[in-house]
C-alpha cells in the first residue's frame, strides 16, 4: 500500500485529479444524457436535427465545463458563492426589465448566440450561497431567529422574481431546494412546522383570491390546478396535455411499442414532446422497463452524491453536494409526477433528457461543483 501511495504522489497533479474524479457519477450522468439523445432522435422522426445533434453538442460543451469546474479547488467556489448569487439575482432583475418573451412568459435574456434563462442559474447559485453561509456561520447560531432570517430572504427574493415571469415550477424548485439546505444545515424543526402552516395559508389565499382584484396567480395557472384535479373536465382544452400524456404512458405497457414506434409522439398528439413531456415518449416506446431504468439511473446519481457528501469532512463541500443532489432529485421527481398526473403541470424539464441549452449547461456546472468537492475533500 505504501508503495502505491508513494507512486501516486509522483503522478502529476492534473492526472491525480482525473484519477480522483467520482467516476461512477461521471458515467451515470453520461448514461442519462444518452437516454436523452435517443429520445430526441426518436421524436424528430429518426433525425438528429433539430434536437438531438444540438443537445449532444451542448452536452459536449457541458462535459468540458464540468471538468474545468471540477479541477478548480473547492475553496475557490466557496469564496465566489456570494458573487454567483449576486450575478444571478442581477440577471433575474434584468429579465424583469428587458427580458425576452416566449410562450406567454418573460424568462430569457437574448445573448445572440443563445437564450439564457437566469432562473436556471439561480437554482445552483442559491445552493452555493446558502452552503457558504452555513459554512461561515457558527453552529450555535444556526437556529437563532436573526441568523435564520437572512437565508429566508435569500430564498424569497429570487422566488418572487421568478413568480413574476411567471414560472411557478422553477419558483417552487427554488423554495424547496433552499429549504432543504436549511434542514441539512441543522435549523430547528420548529421553523419548518411554521413554514408548513404558512404554505397551507398561502395555498388557501391562492384559491380564495381567484376572480378577485388581488388574484395571486395567472388564469392559465388556475386552469392547470383545475386540470390536475379533474383532467376529464376539459379533455380537448386545458386537460389535453395531461390526457394525451396518460394515454402515451398507458399504451407503453411493460416493454413499450418499440423505439420510434410511439404513436402519440410521432403523430403529434403529445405536446412539448421534446421538452417537458419527453418522459411520456420514453415510456410509450420503451415501456415500464425503459421508464424504471431511467429512474434507477437517476436514483444512483443521487445516491453517489449523498455518499460523496457523507465522506466529506468539509462543511461547505458536503452541504453543496447534498444541496445539488436534492435539487436534482426535485427536478426529475416533479417532472415525472407532472406527466403522470400526480402533480399540476408546472413546466419543469426532465434533467439531462429534455431539450434545453441553459438547463443542460447549468446541470453540468452543478455536477462539476460536486466533483470539485469530491476531488478536493480533506484527506
């Protein structure tokens, strides 16, 4: 053993970092992305254009980004966490002032070569900032009201800006992801009990505000709630998406109709088949076996992130890894629940599988941070 350790020390630092990568996580992320390429190829009718080729290029860029981020020491990311949050918040304000409108929402900034969605950046920047905050804060102050107030404000401000776009799904992910960091940091359970009561009150206010001058949600968001509760009430209107999604899911059966044989997607019955509803395409063509296989890969990604965090004695690195794992879990859990009718349709993409540039690059950046925490953890 001493001989191996001695020889490892003679290996150049850059190569040692490659050897210390969390390789199971690296391979799992690649496997999930390959699922996405196959499905995007299928929904385009057996063509790499317009979605699969572009997605593969973005994944390649994202892989390079992940490795660059991974090889930078974790203390650097701790030091710039506050700046990352501030820049993301500035971009969200920019979206509110002069953002580009698409499909009835103002969520993007046009950079010329791509459309940037700052709310995606905020999902990771918020986790970074909260992890850095609780790494800095003395453990005895974690549950003091004064010191709980600041992280709650850090969560609430971007949530409100994202709700204004409007983007209810991303706002919920920001709130749930931020709350998870508070829980992981050791904030007293009493705050979460109070938050639960507040959420119940907020839901009541949302429902009672409908049709009033102080209505809290847009009309189309209320229609999504109605559709969730009773999709059959308007099968050709507001309930069309979820109705077609359920048909595709059910028709897949155990082993599916076969690759590129899905009638719902190929005949364009299934809406947003390349983005939010891509899981239903997968389930129709590859069946229960294909769907559970993808879910298994997702679960393994979360598991390896948790194992890495539990073996990390650096508080920032551990909180950051667990926060990203939680955010990733919420991504696929909300999307799958949404397309199966277990949750309202809120426009959350399936991570690494749905077509989308900003979401793909931000996720790869996030896994780069996980790798950085893993590589540079205290020995």
